[in-house]
């Protein structure tokens, strides 16, 4: 068994791995090595700062895990023995709760009786953790499958003919995409970290360019754009709460048994207090505009945008929009039209007509802008959109495969 100290896995929605790698690299100079993996990146760093900063500042990350051990195993007895070797009492408090999750990445042709059922693997690991506590203390912490204090992730993959086990521990608690600004949903809202990823992919320049979401629904893109422009950390609501309740343990790492005495504790305290103060000095000018034809969507978007008065939100049909300011030098016009899981029950012809009319309207009215459409990968737009696709990015909104399409309008 190899015990690791300097290795972290930062997960993100699939399709945004490269964006995440760039974002995290800009957060801290201490990363020694970084590699793109399936659904995230792995970083090596003797200094924990990059991982801790990712928890507070990454707009694209879903979670940050510390890799605590790795081993090659043959069967579930081997798995049990390896898990038993970890000093779990250092992480999980006796009076705390935990859960184990397992992900396997074996490839289609591989079959192993012991590892085909991930729930069974997680249960075996849970038994080992409990047995380790009983051995050390004669007592054990409880399992909470919903909101545990500590989540352990097992990642099993195949390396040549052997099975490789990585044991990771989640440092976050709730997913980092939960920003807490969303008071209400409307239609099919985008996850917050996917929205932020789309903004990065659009190469929007917050200082000099306009951003328009022409079918804004509940306003996710608008709020993420504002947070970026005003340099407000994505964790700003939790940070504010933390400042008012410094003793409350709001992230999983704060709940680890050894956290208070660890070298991480003072660094974390400093990073939290710096992040809580971070934001642009001046209120930014309004360059973020959201429209929707549905009055109910506008009400929800305004409620979600709340305190951010610099975001302009208005009920308008995307098919009659014109650039919001005459002297604008262009920017990004985005839309995430109705599509996807409900497509069969929706009027497919109607959706295609909307794409056609919308893109024809953009051609005439938004010269100099970069247009982005997020749509279902099942929808063939070639026949209805008469614009040259400049770039195509596959993205996953949960399990739903989407595409972000870029059109440059001249
Ligand atoms: C999938 S939702 C967008 C969700 C949004 N991205 C979010 O995160 O909440 C699609 C939105 O397009 C709006 N819409 C459809 N056709 C429109 C049109 N012609 N003009 C403006 N909005 C339109 C719908 O009212 C709906 O709110």
C-alpha cells in the first residue's frame, strides 16, 4: 500500500476538464504536476494551497478530493485488507458520520465477479472502516448515505492485468456547484459550474465585452457572469456565513478529526478570510443582459439575481432583440433553448423553427458578436442553422449529453 499526501483529484462536469486545468493552474504557483483525467484533473503538490484554493475559488470544479492511499488488488479480500490499513480515525470523528462511494473504470471487455457491483464494493469498504474503529476504540461512527460528515471515494481501474485501487477523501462536503444564490428553478436550469465553464469556453472578456443570455430562464449564466466580472468567489455565500459563524464546520475538511492540529488549519483560515474579502472595489457597469419571453422566468431570474442590480433582466422575445447599447463593441450572445430530455414530447418542428429563426435574426442584428448555443447532442442543427460552426464542445449536464456550438457573426 502506498500512502499519498501530495495528490488531489478535482472533479468537474465531463467536457470541462481542460477548462478546469487552466483555471486551477491560475490559482496557485505551487502545482508540481497536473494531468487531465476522466471527469476531472489530478494535481501533485507538496503545498496544499492549490487544492484548498480550488475549494473556495474554482467556478468549474464539482469537488476536491485528497488521495490518501493507492494499492494494487486482486479481489475483495485484498480490498478489505487495504482499507483496514488506513488510519480512518484521523479523518472520521467517532461521533461523526461517513459514507463510501465507488467508481469503476475498467473498460467494456473486463469482468470481475468481486467488482462488478459498486454498491457491494462500497459495503465491503464500509465494513473494513467500521472494523478498524472497533479494533482501535471498541466503538464506531455511523453511516449517513445522504449528508455525511466525511465521504470516501474508491476509484478502481485496470492497469494491465491488475486492478488499481485509489482511496480518496472528499474535502468539500456539498458539491461546489451549489452556490446557494438560487432561490427558485425555472424550466431546466443549468448547473452553476457548467454555466461558469461555458463562460470560460466563450472567452468572454468581462472588462470590455457585453454578455447576453437571450433565453435566460432562471438566470444561471447571468449570475455566474456577474460573479466573474465583479471578481466575487463562487463560494461567496458560504464565506459570508463562515465569517459570521467562524466555529461552524462548513466544509468536510474542517470536520476531519486531526484538522484542528494540522498544518492545513492556519492556511485554510487565512485563505477563507482572504477569499471573503475578495471582490472588485467598484460596482461594475451593466454589461450583462438577460431576456426571456416568459414572464414567470423573468420573475425567477430577478429573484435569483437578488442583490446584483448590475444585471439587466427583461421580458423580451429573443427573435426581436437588438444589441442593448449602440456603442458596444460586441461580445457574447448565448442561449440555451428548450431541448433535450423532453424533446420527444415537445414539438420537434417547433424547436427547429425556433433555431432557424433565431440564428437568422442574429445574422442580421448581432454582427461582431460571438453566438453560442447549448443544445442536445441528439438534435441535428445543420439543416436549420445557416451559419458556419466555428467550434463545437461536447458537454455533459448530469448524464445528458449536450453540445456547445460557437458561431462568429460578421
Ligand atoms: C432550458 S431554459 C433555459 C434555462 C437557463 N439556462 C437556466 O439556467 O435557468 C429555456 C428558456 O428559453 C425560453 N425561451 C424559449 N423561446 C424563447 C424565445 N423565443 N425568446 C426568449 N426566450 C425563449 C424559455 O422561456 C425558457 O425559459
